[in-house]
C-alpha cells in the first residue's frame, strides 16, 4: 500500500489551479487505460501486466537460479532503460553487506567444483557509460571468476553497451569454452544486430516487447532476469505491479491521480524542479530509475519538471542549504518506508556530574535510529515548507519485492498522466538522438 500526504504543498498551488484539474486528470487516466492518448502504441507495459505470462516468469526464475548456482558474477551490459530498473530493484533489496547474507547453494550438483563459490552472484553493470578505466578494471576483477553475461539492448546498436559488449564477448570467448551458454541476450524479437548475433552464436535470448519503451521495461525480461539472478522473487515483484495497476484502474480517486494532479499544479505554479528525497541509502538506485522515467517522459517541447534526487540526511549537509534558501522553484517528494528496520539503539555515554556528555548528544540516548530518522524526516519537511518548498510525502509500508513492484507501476501511471497534462507524448524520447548524431559525426560515421 502507498500512502500519500499532500497537505504540505496545498498553499503553494496557484489559486486558479486549485479547482478544475480533476476532470483533466481523469481524462488523462482514461486515455491511458483506453489507449487513446498520444503514443498509445507504446503502452505495452500495461499489457504485460494485464495478461501475466507465468510461463515466462518461471523460465526467467529458472535461468536466474542457474546463474546463481554457476556464476560468481553476472555482468549486465546495457544503458538507460536497459539497466536502470534492474539496478534500482537490486540495490533496493540487497543487503548492504553481502557477505553477511550470502546463501550457500543447496543443489551443489549443478555446478562444477571450482566453477563458482556457491554464493549469490554479484550483479555488475557495464556499457552504462564510456569509462575505459572502468571496463579495464572490471575485466581485471572478473579474472579467475565464473562469469555470466546478459547483453540487454532493444536496438542492438546503442554505442555504449555495443562497444563494451565487443570487449566483454572477446574476453568471455577467450576464457570459457561454454561462452555461448554463459552469454545471454535480451533484445528485439526479430530486428537488430544483437538478435542476429544471438542466433549465429546460439545465445539464449529474451524478447523486449515492441510496444514497451526502455524506461518502462523493468517488469519485462530486461529487468526481471538480472533481478532473478540476484536472488529476488520476480513473481512477487511482478504481481505487486499487477495489483497496483488493478487498484489504480478501478478508482478515479486513487493517490496516483492526486499526486499526478499536484505535480502538474506545482509545475504550473512555477515549481519546475522536483526532488525525490529518500532517507534509506538503498533507495538511491530507485531514484536513478525514477529520474529517467520522469525526465525522459516529460522533458520535451520545452516543458516538464526537472527530476532530481537527494539522499538524506547525507545531502542535508550539502544540498540542504540550497533547498532551504536557494531559488524557489523546487518542490520535494519524500519517499519513505513505514518499517525502515532501524531498531538499533543509540547507547548511553558516561556523563559528567551535571548529567551532560562531552558530545552533547545524551538527549538521543535510548532512542532507535528509526526514531531519529522520523525526527529528521518531519523536521526537514517542516523546515523546507517554511523555507518555501512545497512538500509531498509518499510512504510504502516496507521494502520488499511486492511493494517495489507496486511503486514501480504507481510512478509509471503518474508519469503517463503527467505527460498528457503537459500536452506531450510521454512515451517517446526524440531529444536523446541529438547527442548521438553529434558524437557519431565526430567518430567518423
Ligand atoms: O528509455 C529508453 O528508451 C532509453 O533509455 C533506452 O533504454 C536506452 O537508450 C538503451 O537503448 P537500447 O536498449 O536500444 O540499447
């Protein structure tokens, strides 16, 4: 369940926008459901949820199991929508310190001695930037390990993953006789260079549906295979999204519609930047996914809210100053957890005769880190509102696969409504071609 509290942003909405938006939001909501709006040929991300393919979920889970049993590292090669979703979910659900939670494989028969350590594999990413230093050091790190590779590209021609994959494929072929079993590809059903290569080499493949754009693809094999390999329950993730879609589709008073309406009203009232603020570091990757979803969907025709993220309280010691007193065009959405598992308690410290301690922090002794985080959350929200920042607050009960699936669909629906309210097609991204053209020209294409 997602709860939404908008009251801290009420006073920032221009008076002419307080009423009258409801009908436009409902119309946008219906245009998504009925596929009657701009770019509706790209709404396949709803279709995959409307008709769950359980056989595919099972197949991906089994491949994930194979990777967990045979690999020390899974390298996922992809950029933008072909990596951010998997990165977000894996970071959100993984323990901070892997060694403490590593599972030992139960069915040892499936991997040859020395082929794998038998622990949950690390999922690493490549091809998501142009750092040659990163790639060199990645290959050094992989030396001597049991490696699987998942190349993810819908077009098969994107430069960053394409050139990284050339290097990684050579490396794999030089080291593993069964490299064509260890390399998998997630790509278009028929078209593209990667599809042709996969057929030639006999790689196992998964299909990115034609009508699903990159930033909406986390609940397709693009995101699901890496997430399954990292040891998470993709069925629960997927069905969390299915449930959220049903919940939103059957209510025109859902929090998703209220949040979409408020974001748009704030945009029209001059708040052209939205910060997604989280207190749990493992949600930083989710912020990266959210940022692409909103930036690429809304930022066109010189319109849209600029999406950015903050990790608190870390960033309260850096960007906190700007948020409190900088240019007043920033709105903030806090994304918090009902149960943050912060039960660890602040210990007492020897006090002086007058009861004070050298660090002056005895007032926190005996409180849990959750208590302190709650005080920081509410204190920050109050301070930012007083400083002129409209605050919206979203909370999910807990951080698990099912809740994350729901949250993913929630934001996808919100951004689709947001695009329609702005009058743009939320499902294309024509602007990203410009840098590619200029770069290719310089590279002599
Ligand atoms: O959202 C998008 O469409 C983009 O971010 C793409 O996912 C990204 O450019 C990668 O494209 P491809 O999967 O074709 O390599």
